[in-house]
């Protein structure tokens, strides 16, 4: 039976990079994947265009990994987003930058990235086991020694890297298998939750689908804790749906909905929309006063349509009990104040999110305190390493998770190879 220096479980984003890195550092490598082909999740990222990394500086990248991003500093110092770009460019992949620093292959096809990784693995003679689900990781004398496949075969290795991903979008193969093997090795698994996911609400205006399908552009969306303090705000687009709210601003807020509910020990959290983030409440109040004075004969709905989509305005007026057809000059001071408050700070309760399976990313995972941040090696089990979404860190979409996956893969692969070769020497 072949014995490998390094065996990687999971040919996803981080696993392929880990295998390549280990091979580049001189190790014999096996990469074991349950799917019939590699990089299934990577193929669907960035709407099938593969948001391969982000062009922002280190601090900004870490800032966009709000779930435990600081854990990644140790790996980032060894390999960063610019190294990822250099890696792909050196293998003939031209990259381009789009909004918010997002990097894509110029072909606009994820296939370019996955095929490049495949080719490198082939060139480096990495043994790829496809359609080969791992049943369990084998441990002996407090060290990882290989894996047992579901078909009964065992593969032995000096180092094992777990790159099995989280539980988001399980049809890509990421069904969370690695958590049980980490637990078996003595690790704590921080509770899993959905992140980068639409948020649910049972407010009547949601269940009655009053605003379903309405998008608000460039608004400020916040999550408030039980003291009504904003724990996070994101200024981007959002959309009302039949179950709650979604869109880029909401996806970014989603992990904070879970965190706030957990911290506050409540079944609900509050979200707030500032639909006019460029004007203060004071300025808006003055503008409304001026309009009432100078153009007060116009109907209220016509006067207010400059402040947002008509559906949003009409919903607000209905909620406040203000007749939308009456002349704006007849709106009372109190009603005007309530309208200004609605436009600047519309609050509604939310009660969670769609499940992890419908999320882009899994929050929680292998406790990062139990993993060496410089090598990605387990502190609980010798010769065992972790990469990617299996670990308890999570970023916003925009290339931040992929960056984390490539970087942890790179560093784990290198360290696993170096330590296996040192032992052999
Ligand atoms: C639709 C979608 C869009 C996304 N868009 C973005 C984006 O634009 N930017 C961004 O930063 N992130 C994005 N992400 C998140 C990002 O793709 C992931 O965080 C990243 O790919 C995780 O890499 P990974 O290596 O940890 O896991 P994965 O890439 O999920 O790889 C895990 C691999 O392990 C294999 N595996 C699992 N169990 C076993 C087993 N028992 N035996 C053998 N193999 C096994 C799986 O089949 C899979 O191939 C997106 C995610 C989704 C679902």
C-alpha cells in the first residue's frame, strides 16, 4: 500500500491549494474527494465566475472576515491575497478587478480557475482519489495516520489535512463530515450557524407580502441589540421577500442577527433601515417643513416620492395612518416627524435566517483556540491540520472566504509537508 507524506481530505477551495502547496514543498500527496470532480463549490462562487480573491490590503480583508478573522493573521503573514493573485498569474491566469476589490479571471468563468488547479495537481503528480468519500480519519497513539474510505480501502499518511468545508450548499459535497472527525480528535466544535444568508421575519407586512420584491438601493441596514444599540450597519442594496429580507446588506448583517439573538437570549432581534443615509434626521425634518410650506398643495404621496420608491412610501404612510392623498400642508407636525423617522429609521423584528443549507457560508466550526494559527496544526491531535470553512471563521462574500480558504490551505499544506519531510530525514 502506498504511504503518503500528506493526505488531504476534500478537493474544494482550500484542499486543492493545500495539496499543491504540500507537493511544491516536496511531499508525496494524496487528495481524496467524495465528488466525481474537484472544486464543485468553487465553480458556483461569484455567480459561476469565481471570485478568486480580493484586492484590498490585509487589514481590510481581515475586517471583512467578521467571524474570527483575527485568527487568520498568523497564516496571512506567510501567504496573502497578493500571493494568491501572483500564484494564478504565474500559471497563466489573467485576473481583473471589479467593484469592492473583487478579483475574477478575465474569462469570467470559474472553470478557468478550477481547470488551472487541476492541471497543476496533475503536473505535480498528486494522487487524486475521486468519487471516494472518506468514512473516517484514523488516529493511533494520539496522531493522525490516514483515512478509511467508505468503500473499505484505507490510505495511510504521515500527515492528514482536513479540508471538508462547512455545511452550506451541501449538494456541492460540503455536508459537514469533518466536524465529527475533529470531535473524535478531541476538538471543540463551536455551534454552527448560517451566515451570508437571507433573514426571516414574521412581521405581518412580511407574512402578508406587502413589500415582497421591493428593492431599496444604497440604504443603511442595521441590526440592533435589546438595548437598541446598532451592533452592525451595512450600506448596500436590500430586498424584501416573502419570508423576510435579503440582498447584499442583509446577507452581511445575517451573522449578527444570530449573534445578537444568542447574546441577548431572545427569539428575535431588531433590524433598522435608514433609507436616506446621506441626510440627517434634522435636515430631513427641515426639508419636509419647507415642502409643507412652499409646495403644500401637492398630495402627500406626490411630495414624498422623491424620498424613495412609491411602494415603500405608501407602506410607511399606511403604517403611520396618514392619508396619502391629503395635501401635504395638512400633515400635522407630529405626522411629519413620524414620516421622517420612518424614512430614517424603520424598525422591524426578525427571528433568524434561512437554514445553513441555504446559506453561502457556515459560521462556527473547529475552535480556533485549539489550532496553531501559524501552521494550522491541531493542538489536540498530532499530525492533523485544518483548513477553510471547517474552521470557526467566516467572512463576507466578495472573495473573503475564498481568500481564507486558499491561505489556510497554502499554509497547512506547506507545514504538513515540511514536518513530514523533517521526520523522514
Ligand atoms: C453559492 C455560493 C457562492 C459563494 N460565493 C462566494 C464568494 O463570492 N466569495 C467568497 O469569498 N466566498 C463565497 N462562497 C463561500 C466559499 O465558496 C467557501 O467558503 C469556500 O469554497 C470554502 O472552501 P473549503 O475548502 O473550506 O470547502 P469546500 O470548497 O466546500 O470544499 C470541501 C470539499 O470537501 C469534500 N468533502 C466533504 N466531505 C467529504 C468526505 N467525507 N470525503 C471526501 N471529500 C469530502 C466536498 O465534496 C468538497 O469538495 C460561496 C459559497 C456558495 C455556496
